[in-house]
DNA sequence: ATGAAAGCGCTAACAC
DNA sequence: GTGTTAGCGCTTTCAT
C-alpha cells in the first residue's frame, strides 16, 4: 500500500496525493476530501523513509549518553524529550557506557541513519567523535563536558565551581581531611572537578593530601569501592565529596556496611541533586545542577542550529548553567576542627 | 559524497562498492582493499536511509513508555537497550505521558518511520494503538499491562499477585486499615492491582472500606496528594500500599510534611523496587519486579519475532515474570491489632 | 489545479 | 568477479 495505490484509487496522480499529504500546494477541495477519505478508509501510512531520502531530513535527533542508568542523564533526557516533542522531532537514544569506541560507533551510525542532529556528552575533550562530527557537517551540541576547546554549541556546567562550593561547605563545617571521589579521567591530568577542590583547599590553607584523591566509575559501585579501599588502607578522613549523587549513594552503602554513621562519623556531599537525593537516608546535601534544563537547552540550541543551517551566520553558543548548594542532612559541623 | 563517487574514484561500479560495504558477495581482494582505502580516505559514510528503503528494514526499534521520569521504565529501557545493542538495533524512544492520543500518534509515527518493531506499555487494554499495530502488521511486544485479551507477544507482571503479597504482608504485621493507592484506570472498573488487595482482605475476613481506595498519578506527587487528602478527611489507616515505589516516595514526603513517622505511625509498602528504594529513609519494603528483565525479555521476544516474521509458524509468547517481597524497614508490626 | 518524469542513494537480480 | 539496470516510495520541478 503506497502513494501510487492511493493515487490510483482516487483517480489522480501521485503528485496530487503528495500535495494533500504535505499540504504543500493548493489542491481542489473536493479532490482533497476524496483523497483524505480513501487514505482514512484503507489506513494508508506514508513511508517516511522514502520521504526523508528525498527531502533530506528525518526529523529525528540522535542522543548519546554514557550511562542511561544514571538519574542525572535521565533527567537530561527528559528535558531533551520535552523540547523535541514540542518541535516534532523523534529521538534516537544511544548508551555509550563510557567507552569511547562505542561512542564513536554510535555517532557514525546516527550519521549514517541521517539524523538531523546529535546531542551528546563526550567521554573526553579530544574525543574522536567530535572531530568526525565536525567533518561530517552534521549539527550537534555537547553537554556536561567540563571544558571545550573548539567552536560549537554546548551547554555546560562549571564542574570546578561545583567542587569549589562543595569543598568550601565542608571546610566551613570544620572539615579538613576531605576525600574527593572523581570519575576516571581519560585525557586530562587534573579534571575541572579536582581543580575546584584544590582551589578551595588552597584558599583555606589546607594542604592537599594525594591519598585523599580517588577516581572511580561515577555510580553506586564506584563510590562504594573507593570507601572500601580507603578504609582498608586506614586513610583518615571526615568529609567526602563525590562527582555525582549516585557515587554518594555508594558512599552511603559502604557506610552502612562498615558501620560508619553519616553524618556523625563522616559528612558527605554529592553533586547534581538527583530527584531522590532528598529522600535518601539521610537526605543528601549536594550541589544542584539544572539537569532538565541542560537537556532542554541543548535541544533548543540544536533545533535552532538545524533550522538556520543554510544561513550564513552560524553563530555557535555555549551556555553555562548555574549550580547551587542544597543543604540537607549529610553534612555535620565538626567541633574538633576536622582532624 | 555517495556510493557513485566512491565507485568512480575506484574505477569500479556501484555494485562492487555495495558488495564490499555489505560483504554480501565475494570481491577480488585487491579491489576490495582499494575501495576500502578510498572509503577511509574520503570518510565516506553510507546512507542508511537509502539502504533501508531498498532492503525494507531499518534496524531500529520503537519503544513507547508512559513516563520516562519513572525509574521503573528507565530500568526497563536499560534492559531493552542491552539486548538491542547486542543485536545491532537502535532504539527510538517515545514518551506518551499516560495520554492515549500521544501514544497513538507515536505509534503511527514509528510505523511511518518504518521501525522494524515496537515495544510498548499500553495505556489501557483496548488501546486503539493495539488495534492499529495489529492491522499494520508490524511486530510488537507489550509489557506491564495487567491483562491482555489478544494473541500477541507480551511480557507481564501479575499485578494482582503484587498487591496480594503486599496486602498479606501488612495484614500479617497486624494491619487492618490499609490504604491502597492505585494508578488511574481508564478502562477497567477494578484493576488487577485492586483485585489482589481485595482477595487478601477477604481471605483474612477484613471488610473492604471504600474510603481506603484511592487513585492517583503513579508518581511522587500522586502519592503525596492522596495522603494529604486522606489526612484532611480524617480517614484512619495504619498501612499503605502503592502501585509503584515512586508513589511511596510521595507518601514519605507527605509523612514528613505532616509529621507522621514511618514506620512507627504508618507502615508503607511499595511496588516495583526502584534502584534507590533501599537507600530511602527508611529503606522501603516493596515488591520487587524484574524491571531490567522485563525490558530484556521484551526485546528478545521482539527480535525473535522479527527474524522469524516470514516463517509460517508465528507463535506468540506471553511471559509472566516473577515478583517477590523485599522486606526492609518501612513496615512495622502493630501490637494493637491494627485498629 | 493537476500530471509526467526525474531522481534521492542504495541493493539485487541478471548478464557477462 | 564485476557491470548494467531496475526499482524501493516518495517529492518536486516543469509542463499543461
């Protein structure tokens, strides 16, 4: 059942059917009605693939994130979905699992499938995907990468600010031995996240102890493992700061397992404020990131980019979104001055 | 840059290039190498759209869920993604927001975009989408719908068993006034979820009080609102049972707001066991549903169906997955016999 | 207002 | 082992 069949049944040409389908040109009202009736009756569905091949757009956007199991990305995706739905675009979802090869593969696949644009959180700054994207001339926006060195759309969070605020909060509450759990960094020697921590330490004349700096996968397991290791090595600390709330949950889990009380024994502070953070036990103090907005804005930027693609002025934007400290119950003031 | 260009540059025909691209037929090793080299050099990417139009498959699956913000669906999606990635399919994600019109629209769109199959959680049993899907002859599997009346692939949870187990658990702990928070039901007079509750009550000679039966949106807000209303109306209860964990979180929220202690004042039991349930305050007793598996199995069923589509024997399966009670700390034994 | 025809980029007979 | 050719189902000039 294709457009030719409908044309035949209506006694018109394919072109006319196409016209009513797309409301592209005027068609006599009665032929229009007739065609519509037939379409309805036989339940004809246009083949969007064929259309896309011809018109060179698919009305679909690819999004690739490193971990769809992390509520952070979930929230971002919700934001993306919201805007995209409004604009009539579908979304093709890919999960890179933090592995660059997969990321690269997906980007190619999406390009091959002719998505109109791509939104993604690159695994690293000089990710090859980025270069490919640029060379293929397909509109894209990146989000969540701490820093970018090239001219393209991006909506970002200042991760160094997050850790700076978090570290300061801990310090103000009398902590000095502050564990920091970062995500594995492939490319950068010091991540933005570390740099904010370091700055806060320096400003408060606290010496940096390398034994307090740890990297893990940004999830529950990662947070858990770090605490386990640190405990085993008898590295003393009173506060901990994690790259994402999920890692903080891992800290909670370890605390429960090893009989450490939060916040009595150790204070913990997260980063991103996932929806359930306030319902955790105890409610997690964290740095709130506008996750939904990150997604929404990314999508908005992308769609604008796509719709102005032909225009000469392709001015790219990078939007930096605000973060703020959310005080709950996982951080406690120390009287002993944090040693 | 298309296949014709590559052919020209390599001094061969399009057919030959196509052959090396798809490894469909033998090609002389040196021409193969030459073509590959050119492809690599110029960064040629095949147009999958054109291919799909010809070969009549897109290697993409549509999935439509009612609320991507609910961790339940998220986990299901993770399962879907896992299997689909393994099988080389992309996923097109749609969010119906529990509104049937949107669901219908998305299903049509997906069909139009020629996805090879669809996985979805229908909003109701005689959803028009179901009928369309059947008539369009596109493979699909549904999940999570309490009951189905037609012959097609499905992977389900017995919701009446969930509520039965949950209610019994509350009763065994001395509760008699048990609030039940169900999702809005469009079509069914009594949902499966209610029926299990009713059965448990009856078996224990507890009379059903209509004032304890409530419907809400299956999310935090929904759970919160029910408790608020019930409190306002001074309806007494000691236990509450919700359609999903997220609604239980809403109960938690209301409890906090109105100064009710869980589990001292009221016991609550969830349904589905979202990943963070065990970290809530207090850890939530709930009925565990194999969410990831639901997704994985759904995808598996679908792919099998697609790959055997041409075969005469199209035997559909409905898989019913097990659930089990997970005891944590949100349910407490009552000494006063629950009145 | 409508039709004829070319073509989007690819694959798959069929021929050699 | 490789080339020629006919479409896949649609849109879009260009005629009329």
